[in-house]
C-alpha cells in the first residue's frame, strides 16, 4: 500500500475505521477544577493549545490557581 492509496489525492482524506468510544460528558473546566481540588498541590497543567478550559475553571473558582503546582504553556 502506498501513501497515496491511503491518504487520497489531497493527502487529507484517509478513511480510518472508527472504534466505539465513550466520551465524557463532563466539561473541560469542570474536569480541571475537580482534578485540582482532588489533588491539591500535585497537579501540573501542560497547556499545548488554547487555554479556554483552564481560564473558565479559574474564572469559576479564582482560588483554584493556589492549588495548582505549575502551569506550563507552549
């Protein structure tokens, strides 16, 4: 099999078989807040994309940042 056969003429049209997955219904900001509150001082947040969920979590609970060990952004 060649890459052209797999990815298609545009290089972006791969047909990947999907697996059954269950997705969390919990919002990202709620997950961040819950995790930080469950493990205060032990959570390091490594942000590799937009910081929307983190900002929303901190907006809901401004004291949350006091329980985060570190935040790394790239």
